[in-house]
């Protein structure tokens, strides 16, 4: 964290040039930090501390999601504008930082954010990376010397009134809200609507139900699919319910929640700027100490993703079970043919979209477990596992959104019913005998069912042969449509 400074350009207001977001240079340049001099690639905007982080935290292949940096652009712009209004920055410095922050938000500077997820648990290296890139890009735009930190300093100007401890969790919440609003919630809603449409179209088609993977009472295909639609509606509502807490930002708390180094009301003013820029009702957290020492809100939001993954996996599994075959499985559903399913068996087509969804949901459940455990690492005044939390959350939200889109487009919308198979199963179901039990008693109904199974008879044949009920009464009582309680008309 830096202490407040009031810095103004020594040479007056510099002219901002219109330059593309690139550096036409080769080799390296020298950048400095508190530990000395570091050689940095000359065509990159980052500075010494980012370069050190690339060396010290080169762990695996997982990079900090670009969505975090885009969210950081909103944070830095809002802070600069507030600092400018309060004359803690010269007006031109504030405008210049805001201009470069817009480039960060747009993704124009994505190539200059190379850091790994695995870093300081508060996201210090990511905050520093953003500060250095904005500083050097601003210096380039006013014709300064890259790496000089003049006339826009990464700490004294870009990071003024801030700390990684309050800006990184702020960026986390912004990134989380943005990915929930677009694309996740819309894609899940579209899938839910497609499933609901199938439910309406198939509401009158009666089929055999199954419990314990065994034949059970009849219901309609539409009733079955209405359950899927309702599960997704409920999951959507639970996920939406996490948004109000995500709208609360830690900005203004600086290092430990006290706000030392930021003026009174700084956090509220920055949150208002972010709300205006994003169109979401962000506000400063009601208690900065809770917000910075824990990630409870992110844990709850991750649980919302888990709550979505669970019914999605159930739905995908049901679809592939019901479509199993085509001749030696259940075969009630016919899935669209998207691609060849086997390199060794000609003509084979697999339920590939369902399998992709199942793997996505498995990953989401694993990510949620990691986020929940990371949430326990709120030691004293700081949770030190934030990069993991936001990385796993964003991955889960992104793959769920994409998988919902693909399952809808390439599976659900093209599913057709195999009416012949459905009707045949229903006609041969022994569990229709349940309708007879109130009329002839449970023991006689059991006898009929066992007789039909043992002798390969239909339920009707076994019932009549038993002498317990006549053909006319059987046909009146054993009516699958009435058993499914379908409404008339």
C-alpha cells in the first residue's frame, strides 16, 4: 500500500498521443523496484515486480484469468477519477490513467498480463502487474521514457489510496458478477426454456416410470421433463440470490480494513463509479473487516454454481440413459447426430453432449470443494487464498455457461421421442398392477405381477387368468393415463 501524495506534472499538462497498444522494441529494458534492477522484455508494458513474479511463481500452466484484469481496469479507472476529483492526482493524470484503464477493460492489453494463478494469496502480484502496465502505457502515450515511472508512477499514482488487499477482492466480485450476468445466467435460462418447451410438447405422452432403475408407476414424458425444468429454475433462483452480497466491494479498506492511506468516503465514491461504469449496483461492503479477512460471499456464490451443476448432471445422465441403445438399451429418446461416435465401430453415435456436461459438472463440484477449503484460510485480517478462489469460480461459471449452450443447441432442441418403444414399454409394464391393489388387495395384486413375470404373460393376461378380476374391470381400472393423473383437454 502507498501513502497519499499530491503529484502534478512538472512540465505542465502533456499531450496524449494516439498510439496502438504495442511497443515496437526488441531485446530488454531495465526496470527497477525496491530490490534493484531487473531486465524486462522491451516489447512488454510490465515492470520489475511482474518480471520477478514470472520467475518466482512459474508454477504449472494456470494463468490468472483475463476477466480479473478486465475487472481491475474498472477499479483503477474509478480510483483515478475519484483521486482526480479530490485533487490527490492532477486532472490530466487521472484522465490518463482512466484512459489506459479503459484499454485494460476492453482487453486491448491482455498480452501484458502474464502471471500465474499461484502467487501471493492476496493477489499482490496481479495488482502490481496492473499498476505497472497502466503506468508504462500512460508514459508511452505522453512520450515519456518507459520504466522511468514518470510522469505516472505505478504506486504513487495508479495505486493511490489502494492496496492489493482491498482492490483484488473488489476485482474478484466485479469479475464474478459480470460472468454470472453474462454468459451464465442467460445460457442456463435458455436451456431451462428449451427443456420446458419439450415438457409442454410431450405432456400427453404416457410412459413407464422408473425408480431404483426398475419399472415403476406411469407418468408422462412431459411430467418427467417438467421436473428437469423446475430443477433448473430453482437452481437459477438460488444462484441469483448470491448476487446482492457480490455487489458489496472491499474497496476503501486498504491493507487491513481500517482504510488507512485512503481519504474518508474514498471507498464509497469508487464503488459508485464502478456501479455507474458496469451498470450493476455495486456498493462498499458493510463491514470491511469481514470482507477482507474472509471470502464467505465467494464461497456462497461457488455453492450456487455447485447447486446448478448437480441438477445439470442428473439431467444429462437421464438423457443418455433414456437414449441408450439404439437397440439394446432403453431407447425412448433419439438424440441428434452431431458427429461419428467411434473410431472402431462404424455407425456408432454417442451421447457426447451429455458426457461433456457430466465432465463439466464433475469439474465444478471439484472446484467448489477447493473454493470452500480456500475459504477457511482467512487468517486474522486477510484471506490468503484469493487467486485460487476467483480462478476456480470463473472457470466453473464459464464452462457451465458453455456446456449449457452446447447441450441446448446440439442435444435438447433436437431430441425426438421413440413412441413405438415408449408405448411398448408401457404396455409390458408390470407395475401397472398397482392400480389393482385398492380393488383386489395387495396380496392378489402381488400374485398377478409375479405370475406375469414368471410365465412371460402380459399383466392383463395374468390378471384374467388368475380369476381375481375380469377383462372389463381390468380395462376400466388399469388406465395409464388416469394413473399419471393427466388433465383432460
